[in-house]
C-alpha cells in the first residue's frame, strides 16, 4: 500500500504538503494520517514542488512540512496562490504572505517582544543603545537560521543578508525557556515547553535545545487564542491551525512569533495535536458539505 495521492479515490482527499527532503512528512506523520483517516478522509503526503501533482484533485491542501519554503519564498507564495485558485488551501496564500515576513511583529496589536525593522547595518547601534544586547534575524527565515546576538555596532559585520528585525535579547529564554501553544479551530489544545542548550538562545533541537510536553497553562492558552482571533480579524477568517510561540518578558508572557504557514506539530513530543488537527480539518469539510455528514 501507499500513502500516495492515487490511493482511496472514493474518499474525500486531503493533500498534506511537504518538502522533497521529508517526502513521508513531519516527525509523527503517521499519527496525523491515522487521525485523519479515523475522521473519514484520505490524506496523502505530497511534495510541494513535484510538478506531476494535480492539486485540484484534493478537496483541501494543508501545508505541513515545507520547511525549505524560506529559501525560495517568492516561489512558495506563487505556488500557494496557484493552489488556492484550484482548491481550498489552509491557511491561505494571503496569510502566508503576511506571516512569511517577520515585519508583521512590529504593528501587531498584542503583547509581544519589542521589535524594530533594520534595513542598514549602520543603524544597528541605535537599537543596541536602546535595548543593550539584541537579537537580529532575517525578516524572512525559519528555524533560527541567520539569528545573531549582538552587543553593539561593532557586531554589524556579523549579520548575514538583510533586511532584518531587531529585538532585545529575552534573557528569560535561558531559564524559563519558550512555550509553544497549538491553536486548532480557534482553541488552544496543547503546549510544548522548550529550553535552549549551552550558551544558545535558540531552542531548536538542531542547536542543542530540548522540548517537552507540558500542561496547558490558562494564561498562555488565552494569549495564544487571542493572537489567532486577532489574525482572524485582520483577514476576515481565523486560521484553522497555528502555533503560537510565547516568551517571558518583563514578568508577563508575550508573543515571540506566530507560526501560520507550516508549524511543526511536535507530534513526536506530544501526539495530542494530531486528533485536534484532524477534527478541525474535517469539521471544515463538513461545513462545506464535502463529507456529506
């Protein structure tokens, strides 16, 4: 048997978009496909840039592990617009274009880590003068790639390609860490807590970080749900899925980043989001009378 797009043509089909480096999907992919099948649909992991894929053959496309999108962001956004013209795409090309550029953080009407835009290396000193030690990262990027911790204008030469966003270094990341809250169909369903390793400030496993399942904290859940609702207000429809990354800043939980394109569900750490994701997607299809239930 195969998970390919030709299997079980009689069932409503969902394509789960992935990258060529992860053709079988994200870690814990089997949990997600099993949960979707239990809800009466047939999922297939499909490589996003496979030219042979007929995206209109699916009732719905959910972007999952296209974790190389930031290297070819304009190509990715063009692909999203094409798919959206043929079938239902979660969370939508317009949301992707907004969320792909971290400049969205500057004007976000939510408690968040202070963020400024940097276009010229020569301006770095203005921000380190204001905030002290800072984090600088590309406006388009993922997985902490290109992130640099800077102390002053002399560090400008260490920056990669711009433009960038600048934030004060959130020192609590070394002690309290970060929390990721998964919000599906507008409801916070689970939480994963993360800590960096060694002298790192990045919590990603590839930099020595660690992730553990945690009990869903009401304060963090409420902020995550508020963030997703706010996006819904901006675009007229709330995202079906989101991962909200939260940090402890000035004695309060604030937004670090919103992941609305292809957030890993961390199913290998906590399987809880698999069933919630499946229900969110299939309830959407029921509302569109695709499942006929």
